[in-house]
C-alpha cells in the first residue's frame, strides 16, 4: 500500500509541509513552476536549499507583491513568537485585513487546479473557520481570518492539496504532533501554546509540548494534518522510495523540519487497534444483538460476546469490541448508548493481517465475488457467501453443490 508518513517532531506548518512533499517529487523545480501558474493573486513561490543541524532540505517561501513575510516583519520590527511562515498582525493590516471564508472561496474558485484540489483547499479552510468560530463564539460567516486568512496561507494550503493530488498516497500516517510550549503573540494578544484555534483543530490528535519555547504547529498546519492524515502513531514498516525534509525559518537545538517518507507499507505488518470490553448482566439476548449491530455501524472491526460469571454468582456477557484508534470516540459512544454498561475498559492491541482484495468473476451460475488474501506465505481464495446464497435461491440447489461447482470453474 502506497503510504505517506509525516514526522511532526518539530510541529507542522503549511510551508514546511509543502517543502517536505515537494522533495518527494522527481522534479521539484517543475512543480514550483506549476504552482506559480495556478493563479493565486500577487503570489510567487520560491524554492531554496536550507540546512538545519547539518541536515540539508528544502525551504519554500511565498512572496506577496514581491515581499516575503519575514522581510516584512524585519522591516517593521514586528516582535512575535510564531515559529513558522504564517499570517501575523502586520500581514493582517496590509494584506486582506478582513478576509472572510466567502472571500477565500472566491479566490479558490478562480484557481487553475482540479475540482478535487479546490474541494480539499476549502475543506481545510472550513476546519480553520470552525475553530475560529468556536474560539470567538460567533457564526462562521462572521469570522475574519486574523492569523491565516492571507494570500501566503492560501498559497500554503493550495500547494499541499496539489501535492497530495500529485503523490496519491493510499494512506497518510503522522507522528504525534509537537506543538511547542510557552506563549505566542497574535492579533488578539498573548496566547498560550498551542493557540486556542490550533488546540481546537487538533482535538482527538495526539499532541505534546516538549521544552522548545514557541509555536511549532500553526492553525494551517494543524488543519492540513487533520484533513489528510488517516491515523496518528508510530511509523509503520515501510519500504521507503523517497524522503523529503521541509525546513522552517527558525533555528533550534533540534533540526526544525517536517520529514516526509513515501513508500510501500509492508502488508505483513501489524495494525494497532483498540480493544474495548464491557461486562453486562442485565441485558437480554435481543438487546445484545441490537447493540452489536449498532456498534458495527459506528465503525467497529469486530464485535463478539463471551459468557462469563460475574459478582454475586450472576451469569453475564462480556462484549468485546475491536476498532481502529481513529474510530474510538464513535465506537465508545455507541457502546454507552446501546448497552447498560457504566464503564468501558480499553487496551491497545496489535493484529497481524493478510492483504485482502475482492474480484468479481463470471461463472455459469452468474457473477460471484471472490475474496483473495495473501501474506506470510499464504494465498487464500473464498467465494462471498451472500453471492452463493443468492445463487442457491435462484437455482434450488444446495449450498454445497453450488460452492463445489463454482470453485471448479474459478
């Protein structure tokens, strides 16, 4: 499976993600030229080589009307703690000071990119708008993007969305996100790190503070991760094909970069899963069956029951649920909503899985879906039961007769 892994040990920002992903392409310079032709008003992308702690990578800068953001800040002695290339008070005063979601939508609709990229860009901005609306307790259409509603931020988001379309990863995994610590100067004053909007966007995402003072993850970086990353955790077993280093502007004792690794995930690796367990002694068989269906619908991979003995010598039922980490919240909610339990136990578990695919094959009795599983030196094929049952009903034969005949043909 083509997998992209993002190492966010020094946080994430739009320019750093852009630079890291650009390095994964066979011709980064050609892509930068393409970016400059998409039609973002007054914006020019520039790609340069940069070093952090002896590591060479790429830095992507965005010039608005010929001026780089950090040059603007230096020229006006604008003091702040933002660690990455994103919107600040000066930009807010001089570049689209009152950018709204509607204004951003208008700019995006005019870009020379695919509809898929436009949808991704707007989805990222809606995440930011929802966070700002929550923080300021106002409707989304009243939000003015003080921190991210500028042309350079639109450029960062568009670049990452276009790169994701170009790279086409089947799965995107990111490490827990280092957000930094201390405070950051924003348009509204001095705020704690992570800034409130960033913290809201990163709900349900594993984050940590560390000892580095300053904002390492920006709202734009957070929204891009939230939109594209399918799971957060350790790097999987990966046959790496390309590695990219996207450099930030600041210098720290630790290399200030996002690292991106693109390759084929080992299909014989283990999956990290959540195992949720509850004991009940006051539910009927019908109620347990109904709860099982609802828990599956919420995103569980497996739900099964085990008869157990409980306190006061009561016979009871252990309901055990397996789900992916990103589905934990929905599955936990379904368990509480559909069972009588008042507590759920959780452990992290790992499973070995075979690579699976489904192929539809034509037989003399009709079309049949065939599941194929491979890995660990094993190859298995099995006809889909629902298709066999349909043929049995149509032909009046036994299940064994139909299975035997079809297996001979395929």
